[in-house]
């Protein structure tokens, strides 16, 4: 087992929304880096070498009751499509407004 403090840690700031069909998680992930001039830990948006940003955004859409959704699709294919579009529309709206 490793000893001491971890060298890299991910800080996650998550917001979750749910409705009767799906749950949508929006997560801002950043990597804290010790600032050379102080002992404080700061969040940076770019690597010190000017590379890709160390911050990322993650979106997760989870269907709450997949078996019921699949059962609906057998009897009403149009309803299945509408419910899936509802999940995707929810994610799109949240990404634009959060």
C-alpha cells in the first residue's frame, strides 16, 4: 500500500438532476496543484508546461428504469424515442445553463 500523500488528486464538483426517466450528472473535475510561491493549493486550468487543460467536464445520463423503457418500446416505439429525446434534451439544457 502506498504511503504518504497522493501526488495527484482529482477534485470533483458534481450537480445531479433527475426526472421520472433519467438522472443527469454534470461534473467539473480539476486537479489541485501546489503553487510554487505559497503552501496553499490552487486549482489551475492549464498544465504548467502549457499543455492541455487539467480541468475537464463530464456528463453522465443514466436511465432510471431501463426495463420499463424497453417494455414501452415494444408497444409504443414513438414513445420510446420521445423518452430518450427527453433525456438528451435535459442534458443539453443543463450543459448550456450550468
